[in-house]
């Protein structure tokens, strides 16, 4: 076995060429085995095994600079840079991040988990190299799916004027997360079909030198192509054709589902599923969203569902996308375009609903501010993954959403507490004429509260769920179950707390808060998001002139990485026992 003896890229370069196919198979087996045990980005990593080996055979990191776009395809790179045991030994399977991390290795230059950034980063590295009069190669590896992001175009456009050496490897496996979307992909297909000789060439049109390699899984051919470019004195694109999921038949047959795999059985390819409560009937927020939007589409041509390369989060499977037809649009990995696109749709009379992860919505801050909110158009944004229970990698944290969206003038940001309230808020938002609405889709699980108090206008007022005195607990969205538990815990200590569902994440119901301040000594705010600039601080500011103690609970303003959600909440004293103890102390009582 070769892989278990690889401690650095020097060991890779020391191997005879005859050993490389076996090494590649060992890497592929390790990707499959470790992903089967703990989950991971399977398809993208299987596509770059040979390419990664060839890169480390030709270039000498960390002296040479290697930047992987998104970095969700760096498992082979990690194995070849001293971290192989994290993919070979079960007890170490979760030792390393699924993304590039300078904290792990000097061979990782950046922490990165969002797309289309590599060429811009590489341009900066190359410019700094030239200014310092140093000599080394800078290589950006970018997938074809990442080319749909505007930042990738900006980087390529700037690279053409760099005037010195820069190598851009375009790993073309014909897929994004879902199928590629955008005009550039017609040209990539033309280039693949002609082995790079098509007269139309987007890279040459930008002023870049261009090479094509069909054999993206031929490690010898890759090594030769890269060796020819080593030390080049001008920007050049090497376009490599690979296969997503290469070497694992289920991932090749279904690249979308196997982009990121939950734990699975290697032999059968069967997925391991999280048990679903018997009374849920497999209900989840994705399924109900897709079903409801599709139902509306049948009778209203104005309803348009929009995705930025992640259609599954709002329930649009390939089958639902086909049924929706022209009323479903995937703009590719282009979050900025997605927000401005729905602004245009809404201005022309359509009823757009954009489904997007919170961590990716952060990339469209300016478009949210300048296009969507400044123009006050009636569009709906469904914000997924905004929670401590969302993705836990530091590269993909989504719980900074309330401070971000809270600063947007004219935007109504709703936080439902249950499936019934979510569906009612979604129905209200699509008919709302008073400007854009965003909905913080629950993450912690599907809760049912059939007796929730429906609002005629979700942009106004909080819901008082339980009347009490002395203490009021305001629990936002996903934190509502915690609020119920805190109220119950306080009741066990003789305190009958008022329980409030705030409904709106970016506004304080000052009228209700003023009334609560009269009959309550302590007001507690709970939110499943960053505390600074969040919902609780808004309430505390509104209560600043009142004679009442305000206790705010939320998440830290920090890049916490691969955390356990329960442990993170406990560290913030967001447990029923801790909140109860703090409240009793504020009342001058002991728990």
C-alpha cells in the first residue's frame, strides 16, 4: 500500500510512474470508505483524484501556490499532504475539515467553502509574487460549475491582464451541484466535443492562452500537460475533462444526489437515513415547499421558483423541476444574480420565490440592499440553514443572517415556529404587496403547532402564546421549543411566565414590549442566531427606558468550526436549566 506511507508531496514525487495508478485507486477507495462512514462530498472528490496526484507531482507546495475553488474537492489533496490517516483510520475520520484549512496544513492557503473565488485569490498571489520579485508557480483549480459565479468571470478577466505566469486548471466534469445552468456551458460542451479546437472559445476571447486535455483520469497525461505549463510566463487555462463520481457507479449514475452523501453502504450504494417520526409522514420543509409552490404554479403563471444551484433545498427534485417547466429557474452558482433576477421578475409582475442557504445569501449583500430593498419589490426569499443546527463547518455558517437582513430597509424577515405557521407565512408573503419578505425556514426539525394564532399581517405584532406575569420569554423561530421548555422549568419553580412567539426577526413590537415591561420584572429573548446585532438586542434597545431586566441569549460572533450544536448552545447558557437559573437570580431567588 502506498497511501499509508505518504507524509508529504515529496513522497508522491518519489514514487515511480508505474505506482501512480495503484496510488490513485487507494485514494479513491479511501474517499469512498470514509464518506460511507461519516458522509462527505463524494462526487467532486472522486473526479479529481488523478488531477490532484499530477498537481503534486509537478508543483512543489507550499513553495508553489495551489488554490482549490470551493475546496470541497480537497480530500485527495489532504491525503497527499500529511493527512491520509483522516481518511484511512475510522477513529480519525472526522479529524480534518471537509474544506481547505490553513490551521491544518501549510499546503492549504485559505479557509474557503464558497465558490468562484480561486482565480481572484490566485491573481492576488501572483501579483504579490511579482512585486516581491519572487519565483514560484500559482495554480488555481476551478470546477466548471464554479464558472457560473460572477466572481469567477471577474477573476478570469483580471488574470488576462496580469502580464505574468498564472495557471488556471478548469476541472470540467459537466456538473455543478445540480446540472450546470448558463450560456457558458454551451461553449464548454463545444470545446469538449472538438477537443479544444472549436473556434468559439470563451477563455481565448478573454485574452487567455488555452490548452485542452480530454484524459482527465489519465494521471500520466495530466502530469505531462501540467509539466509543460510549469514556469510559464503568462496566464494560461488548462481545460481538463473529468467525470463526477468517477470510480463509484452510483455517483456516476446520479451525480446530483451523490454530490454530498450522507453515510451509505459501499456495497449496495444504499443511503443511511435519519429515522423519521411515524406521525411525520416523511414531512420536511423542502417537500412541503416544493409541493405548495408547484400547486400554485398550476393556477398562477406568475409564481416562479428560483434556485442558485441548490434546487433540492426547496423540494425541487428533477421530477418536480420537469413538472414546473418554465416556472422553475436555476440560475447556477450565482447568488448575486439570483437576488437581482428576482427583483426584475417582481417588478414585471411575477411572484418569485428564491430558495437559498443563509451562508450563500451572505454573498449577495449588496444586491439585497441596492436592488431588492431599495426598489421595494414584492419578492420572497426562503432562507435555509440559518441555525446552530445548520452546517457546522466554519466555512458554511449561516447563523449571521438576522443582523445582516435586519439592516435592510423595508424587508420583512419572518421566523416561523412550526410547519403550519411556515406555510401560512409563505402564502402571506407571496400575496404581500408591501415590499420584499424573507422567511427563516426552521432547521432544528419539523414541529407542529396546529393551534398557532394566524396573523392577518405577519409584518405587524408578536403572538402571545401563554399569558403570565413577572417573567416574559420571547423565543424566536427555531428557539421556540427552548422557550417552551424554559417556561415549563420556571413554572416548576412557581413562576408562571408569559411566552411570546415574536414571528418577525428584524423588528421589535414596541407596543407589546411596553405592556410587558409594566407587568414583568424580567424579559428573556432567545434566538438561534448570532447575538450581536440580533433580535434580542433590538428588543433590549426598545426597552431601554423601562424598569425591566432584559436577558438576551444567542450564539457567539465567531467562526466556530465543526461544533456539536448542543454543546454550542450549552456554552451560551441556552439550556432550560441555565436560562431558568439566570432568571431566578435576576428575580433575587435561588434555583
